[in-house]
């Protein structure tokens, strides 16, 4: 390797480390600053809490075993809604692709539902689906399903027309075109929709837990607000941040594994 | 030579939301067994539409075509290689056989033989992105030949290649077609390519197209497309077809 190339690689590495350092610096400064301001009573610790109080609350939740129940509940609901959302989204997208007239008929309805703030449907969902996990799943599905359908369907529409023509010239029927071309060609779009979908599902689950639940991180946050225990609220938010980050990373890992597309 | 295909007054109109567009006014010609016939015309004149109709992908508004063979197998090669990136080139070559449920051991052996004949044997397990443009186009041809077509439809098969690859690949394809003795209808807007490869050239008018003229191509010492360009009749054909096409730049 030439000296010039070595220098460039070294510079690139330095830049990478600098970015990580800057990110860590921001996080650490933020928490230390917050702690100091709360300790010095510059900010009201009752309203703004402090990192040490939040960590203590999380520690207590871990000791009591309560935290795991809340994490498990939210995770279970998220994974369930995610799987249902992706599976139904995939099937509906296939139907829309195979029946273009159907796609044209329901297009405005999909747009309408997609632009509707779903939380407005909360009270109706509770009455229809019951004040239980069902409502949470329905709420999450309302948010992730339309996004899934639109993403996967648009992926199907983006398939190279020449390849469709080629398969038709071999005498391929609709199912063969779907199996040999549309689905494998849209793999990348489907996989990238997983990331968006998991985030959307988590939003739906937390919204659902706000409305109706006795367990889950959303419940923890809303309960903290009701009893004016803002440290509990922030502990819930911190756990949620970590959890959503971990879920996102897992989905990214799956995405990388699946997209070994040549 | 016997005729393999008779095309009789094919007409094609496209209907949009607002109007009806006439793409093909009327086209009639015959294709002899074993010949290479090229349709030449300006861009968008309806050449590719005609190929789609013959391939059974599209329907004619009027007119008919008749194959003088029962259940003819049609091989269609498109403007780009249309190779599937997630399949190896061997798997790509088997695609037509799979669709037609003819992926037998015997046919697989035939495909392997084609790879060997066309010097692509060592690349069989590679993926399309690992091949050059010219090699990919040859794989596309093998994929078409794998189904053992009675007639080959080539829709500007070299248009996506750079000039040098285009010459080399057209030369290869010509040799392959002649060796396998496959009747071929090719579409091209490149007059030189058409003269150098064809036994006959059908010159089409601008849209809506009709047959302006049909040329039987006689070249002294007819060999391969690169050498054929040096024939003394080449320039004469070129000028005549150029005039027929009525191209304004």
C-alpha cells in the first residue's frame, strides 16, 4: 500500500473515532449536566428528576422483577403485531398487484386511513376490541399495516418490465411471475420495510398501552404520569429508548443477513 | 427454402385514456426457415410491438400470422440481458426450462453444453454482476436457446452494449444462430448491424408503420458480421436503406 493510501485510511479512521467520541461526549455531558443542575436545585428535581434518581428507579424495578414483566409485555405485543402486520401487508400487496382494478378502487381509502391520526380511533377500538391486549394489537396494526401494504406494493410495481416480458415470452402464468420474479426482486424493498414497520409497530403498541393496559412500558409511563412520579415516567422512557434501539438493531441484523442479494 | 412464418396484414392500435394510437398500419411478410430477417425502422415505429405480437405477449388489433409448424417454440431475447441478479448464470439459463416445466436432466446437460460451446463454462456458478456486458448478453442468448426455439426473436439485443462489445457480441450471436440453424427475426435501428447480419431486411416506415421495402442481402464473400461490413455491396445497401428510412437529424 502506498504512503498516500495509508494516510487517507488513517484519516478516515480518525474521523470515524472522532464521530464516536463526539456522540459519547454529547450523551455524557447531557447526563452529567442534568445531574449537576438537579443536585444544585437549578432545575426542580421533582419535575425534571435526575439521572441518578432514574437509575435508582430502574434498579428497584429490576429488583422487584416488575421491569421484566413490562418489557416482556411490550415486546410480546410488538413482535405479534409486527408479524401480523408484515404477513397481512404482504398478502394484501400481492392481491393489489394481481388485481389492479382493486388497487385503484381502494387507493383513496388507503391514503385516507394512512393520513388519519390513529389515536383518534382509540376509544372506538377499545369498545370494539375490548379493554385488553387485542386493542393494543389492533392499534399497532392500524399504524403498521398500511405502511407495510404501501411499501411492499410499491416494491412490486417497481419490478423491471423487461423481466416480466421475458417470463411472459416463456409462457409464464401469473403465479410463476410472482414466484420467480416479483417476490425475489422485491426482497430488498420488503426487507427495508421491516425497519420502518418495527418502529411503527412500537409506536402503535405504546399508544395502545397508553389507552388500555395493566402492563407494558407504555403503561409504566402513563401510570407514572397519573401518580405524578416523573422519575418513573423518565425511567420508562429510558427503558423504551434502549428497547427500541435493541429491536431496531436486531431487525437491522436480520436485514443484513437476508439481503445477501447478488 | 420453405416459409416458417407468414405474417398477414397485422395491425396494432393502442388505446389510452383519451385516444386511440395507431402503432402498426399494416405489416405483411414471410419468414423463411433458417434465415435471419431484420426489421429496420426509426425509434418507436412499432418494430418491438410486432415482435411482442409474434411472441404471444401482445395481441394484434387486426390481421393474423401463421406458423407452418405445430406448437412452435418461440425464443425471445430482449434489449437488455434481463438476467436475475439473485440467480447464478447457470440458474438464469435454466429459467425458461423451469417455467415451461422442461427442466430435465437431458435439457440441463444441453445447457451445460451450450455454456461449454460458448466459452462460458467456467463462469456458470458466477452471478450476473461478475460478468461483462457482452458475456451477460451471451448468457441471455443461452437462456433463449435452452428452450430449443424454432424461431428466435431478437429485440435490439445489442443496444445496451458499447460499440466494441456490440460488434463482438453481434459477431458471436450471428455465429451461434447460424451454427444452430435457427430462424431469426431481429429488430434493429442500426442499419450497418442489420446489413452485416441479415439475409433479408424489412424496412419499416415511421409510426404508424407499414412495410416500405424488403431487401434480399447479397454480399460478396459473406462470412461474419465484422467481415461483411467490408463487402463492396455494403455501402450501397446502407445508402438505399438510409434513404428509405427518411431520417432527419
